[in-house]
């Protein structure tokens, strides 16, 4: 259910409850006098109804501050985390429900001049008020997520989840087996699927579905877009090679999830992208906060260490017989290095702290994969960093200090 429907659902349920419960209470529950007069009950319900409107305004203010702060301080792409937070919409829903219930329940106080107070309905309103205050306290507590440490840890955790789940299951692809014979050449495409509509981002690929469709058609699906790409009108989504039958376009489109924003799903590059955004924004002259960039590099370092131990080439999917059925683009090791370090190197070239942490991350990666072919690009990147330091505006003493790797940036030379 879309999150914006949550408050409406709460409000409709509360109005239904407020219309049914007093009737049931009036018919089945004997009148209980707890010493609450009709005027007092009416005043209390009215105060709850009016007070909830003010509290709702405060919640909107808190939500606006959270979204604006995250967009300005961290990244506009990170603001969606708070703008689409289910807790925010559940809080608004409970506030709307309390307001609607209290307002509707006033109609049953002193009904027909009997002076009777629907005590059960009145107590339900009190319980809803307490629940609203508890949810409001939880929402204020959520402001702690705006702290830089919590923000970076959240992005790092999402990246670790994607790496652990995505690469272990190879994007939920069916098991791959060595081909029984060399792969047949692709040849000319027998079917081409193009996108038509307003620009969208590729959020997810249903690889098992594409493999099943390719096998049914006796061909091979070659994706023209990767997860995270924007597709515009006329962009090639995929091509089918060697197919003996046409695949319905509707079935192919169902296997490609498109949306208005990039998402974390199936995209290990996206948490890296957000961490780099935070780092380079911290390095801007307007903010000048290299320590935040170093903290972002801590998370980037961990994600790259995990990626270094994964089989990155998961873009060739075979069926149970070993026949190649789906080919889709995936980033290689150098793509990840470039995404993680290039912009931070460019914007942090005058920060000794950032350069030392950057070099420490690369040296640590080289030690981790020293026997692997991926160590070569890491060594070249270390040489690139040293060359950039040599050509920077730093003096000789500062250049010598910047070439000392330090996991803390400015803490321990090692």
C-alpha cells in the first residue's frame, strides 16, 4: 500500500469505530456513572480534537526539518529515506485517527438530552491520545538518525546487506553450470524491446523470469540497460538473439522494474554513491569538514573489502542445461574503485587527512587481495594517488605527510 494512504486508512477506521462503538455501548452496556458530567466529557473530547490538530502541525514541521536537513547536509537522494519513512505516515495516521474519533464521539455525549456519557468510547479516546503521545516521542527520537555516524552506518549496513544477498544468490538467478559446448555467437537480434514513456530508472531485473522467457523462445536475452540506469523514450531495454518465437512484450516488461528513483535493491553501487556524495559535500569549501569525509571512507573501505572477495561477473546466466540465456551488464572491480575514490581524490586533494585515509584504504585492499588479479588496479590507483599528491599545491613537508597511510586520517602514521 502506498505510504500516503496510511493516514487515510487510520482516519476512516477511527470514524467507523466512533460511529459503531457508541451505538453498541448504548444498546448493550448499562449506564456507568464514574462521576464525569456530560459537559466535562464534551470539553475533554473537544480539547483532544483541537489539540491533535496542533500536534499534527508540529509533526509536519519535524518532518520538514528532517527532510531539509538530510537533503542539504548529506544528499538530496538521501532525503527520500525520511520523506518515505513509514513511521512518519503511521504517526500522522494515529493523529488523524485520534482527531476524527474525538470529533465523532462528541455527537454521543448527552445525546437527546439524557446527560449520558458513553464512558467506553470516552476511555478509548484517552487511550488513543496516550498512543499519539508515545508515537510523537518515537518520532522525535528518530531525529537521532540525523547524526552523521548513524547516517553513515545506515548506508554501510544497506550496502553490506546488498552485497551479502545479491552476490550470494547471483541476483536470484538459477544455478549456473559450465556450458556443455562453447556459447553460440549472438548473431543478429530477432526481437528488440524499446522503452516508451517518461524517463525512469531501472530498479530491479527479474533474472529468473527473463531466463525462463529466453528458454521458452529458444534464444538469449541481452540487456541493453543495467540496474541504476535511466531509460528514456526509445532506449533499448533488451534484445533477443537467436529466438525461434516472439516473446510478448508485456511479459518482458514485467521482468524489468522501473521507477522514479534509484533504489538499493540489486544495486551495490548506490550505497557507495551516497557515501561518496556525503564525503564530497563535506569537502566543499562551504562546509570544509574533512573528518566527515574520513568517516565516509571508513564505510567505503569496508564495502570494497567485501566486494573484493565476491565474484563480480554475475551477468551471464545459464539454464539447467548450461545454455547461456541472459546477459546483463555488471560493474567490474575498476568501476567500483573509480566510483569509490575518484571524486573524493579530486575534491580532497588539499586535505592531508583525507589523502592519508584514502591511501590507508588502498593499501589495506592491496594487502587483502595481494595474490589476486584485482591487486593490479589497486596498485595503479595507489600510484595515481601518489602522483596527484606530488602535483598538488601542498609543500614538500605536507606531501610527505600525505603519503603516509593512516586509518584515522590524522591519528597514527603507519
